[in-house]
C-alpha cells in the first residue's frame, strides 16, 4: 500500500505531505483545487512523462516521493525479484520512489536511493498501482492486460505458466535446429574433407617406427657396392685365402694350439686357453656373418625406388598431419571422432525435429484446453460484470469478451482443428468489448471517451476480480461523472467492498461516495501573498461532515445539509457493519 505521498512544486502545489490510510481513501475538493495534480503526482510514480507545466512556476524542479509498504502478494514477490535483478537494495517492509522532474523534461528517478531509467520505474509502477481515469496507465486501455484479467478470473495463470514453459522449450529447440540447418553446407564440406583425410591416412597403412626402418634400408641400398667391398675386405682379413700371409683366424688358431701344449704342462693355464678358444669361435662366427652379409648385398634400383617412394609418402603425410607417424595416426583417430560427432549432429537434427513435432502436438492440446477454460470463464465473467454494471446504473452498457485464434501454417495444431499462431500465453487473442448505447456495435474499450464511464466500468470489473487481482493500490479518478446520488451510494458500496482487498484512492464530488470513506482527504486552494497554493488536509469528525455538507449544498450550507451529511455517514456505517 501507499503509506505516504510527498509532493513539492507541482503545478499550484508548493508542498503536500499526505499520509494515506488503509482501505478506501476519498479525495474531495472544489474544481480546480488541485485534485488532478495529486493524481498526476501518483502517475509520476508510475513513470508518466511530465509536461513543462508540471513544474510549479518559479521552481527549478518538481519533486515527488512515494513510500510503499510491501505485502506478501504475488505482485510484491515479482517486485522483489525485479529489484534484485537490478541490484536495488530493499528491505522486506518498505519501498521508496523519488522523482525529480526538471524543466525541459529532464528527470531523475531513484528507487530506494538507486537511480533507475523510466522503463524500470514503469515496470515497478505496474506492480504497485493501477490508475483508472483518463490516463496512459489505465490498464483497461492495454489490450494485452485483458488476457491477464481473464486468466486471473479463470484461475488459469498456473496452466498458462506451464504452457509458457513449453513455448520456451520449443524456442530453444528451434534455435538449435536453425543453427544446425544454417551450418549444414559448411558441415557437408567438413565431412567430405574429414573423410578424405581419414581415407588418405588409412590407405597408407602406417606402422609405428616404419619411417626409421625405411631410412636405414634406404641408406643400405644407396651404399650397397661400398658395403659389399668393405665386408669382403674384412672377411679376407679374418678368414680369407686371397690375402698374403696367414689370416687372423689362422694366426689365432696357431696360438690356440700353442696354448693347449702349454696347458698340458701347466694346468693353471687352462682358463686362458678357454678364453682364447672362445675368441677363436667368435672370430669364425663374425667371419661367416661377414661372408653372408656380403653375399646378400646387391644393387637393387627397383627396391630403392620403392623405399624412396614410401618415404616420400610418409613425409607428405607428416607435413599435413603431424611431425611423426604417431602424430599422424593420432590425427586420423581425432578426425574419425569428429566424423562420428557430425554424424551425431545429423541424428541430433532428426531428434530435434521429432521433439519439435511432439512439443507442438502437446502445446496444441494444452492451448486447446486453455482456450476452452477461458471461453467458459468469459461467459461467466460477462454475466458477473453485467450484474455489476446494472448495479452501477449502467444498464444500457453491454459487455463482451472477444476470444479469437489466428490460423498460421507454422503454428501449433489443435486436436483435429487446424494450426494457430501462438505466443507464451497460448493461441487466444482476448479483448474486452463494450457498447455504451443500445443499438451501437460492440467496440474496444479504448474508444470509450467518458472518464466516468471508464472508471465505473473498471470498478465493475475490479469488483468481479477483486479476490484474484494482485495490484495493491487502485486509483479511481472522477468515477462519479454523470452519476446521481442514488447511483453514488451504490458506487460507494462497491468501492468500500473492493477496498477490503486493496487500498483504494478515489477522487469524487459525491457525498454519497464520500460517506463510505475509511479516510477522507480534502484538496483546497488558498492565496498566500500573490500566489495561489493547493493544500491537502485529512478530515474527520465535524470537519468531515462540514465538507460533505458543502458538497451537498455548496459553501453556504445549512444545518439541514449537515444533518444530511451525518445521515449519509450513519447509513454507510450501518451498512458496513452488516
């Protein structure tokens, strides 16, 4: 609720400190006293755009401050979330909004001391106050709010939230699907390239260490003649017959024979003899290996060309895929994994398309059920609002709720009944229609010109929705235009009843409405020096009766008027006590 409103230098108001009460707050006063300025100040807290005349003549800026008590309502929870998102500090009990309106339309807005843009203030304001009169903030003029009203009445807000969750899921699915489709051409090129790379490496049939083996073989093939000559020369030195003098094997064999004789004479030399014999056997083995090695060696240009070709292939693969065969094989493995991942993306697209189809089918069933619930509730709402309108002396007014769906090829399918455009609220386009005169066609509410008619219609609707409406503060401006005293009493009763679940601020000229006030406030003009100033007083007791008597009979009221005012208050109090 709005605890306190402080206004400085707005129009003819130099300073007002208004402490509001709970329940029904009624504002009265003569025409031109400044009642509309008080409403303008409240609207400024909603983010209304000020004009040049808002700032009092002679002042640099107009200043408005509202202190709100936060309840435990749904709106209060949303407000706390909004403040937390913006990093605005707040306690659990109060919220303070400051607006400084400077000339040339400049403004400074602070919420609990934090500067915020006008858009944020408007979001906050919508959660706190609903103004009903000739106002850009009139919720009934916003067709989008009509669906909110209907869902509140139909108790379908929870189901609507579930549908919105499905919409978010669908949008996420479609976004991923669009990304996959957009990347399809690039993906196809990448698949072709990866397959080429994998096949190229696979065809090479590489082995770990193969390049080192081939390099050794190549070196041998290139030097085959020289290696053959060297191996022959070494063999001849060890065992050959074509060298002058004894070979190394012959010399060593003679030494062994001598050692055997020596060992026969001195058994202590047996061990050296065995070592010498082992050396002879090793020499003979080496000679045989040299002979075999030399016999195997031959110049093989075909094999050399084959080895060179294989090494060139390996070098080419290394240039493309890694420094060594190990890296090349690792690259092939990674490319194979990437191919599998792309194949998975293809399966992912198929899965997303199936999910999209399933979600749309499910959403179609949900939207159909939601639409049916709304249609049923709309029929009941029309009946209830019509009753309220009759009670408010608006018997000629006809009210209707239009619910439409728009066909769309890319929409969601209703069970056996086409596909329709949708958003997070469902497929229904809801609008309240009204005809204020018999024979006139039903038209959107925004075409109603009368402030009083609009306010009284809003009162009727709010009366029906009072238990489900979460907006804590409702303002009714000039609700009694064109209304007589008898209807005024009915309006007073409706306002007071509505005030059991809301804080109501009502500007009125009818004492019959004023009689039901929980708090009565008067706006008056006074002249101070050469300036006209607007003041706001809270009235009770005799002062309240005197104001109501003036409303009945004018400033020169009589005792009869006072008695009439007293009777109105007594009758209202008796009705409240029932």
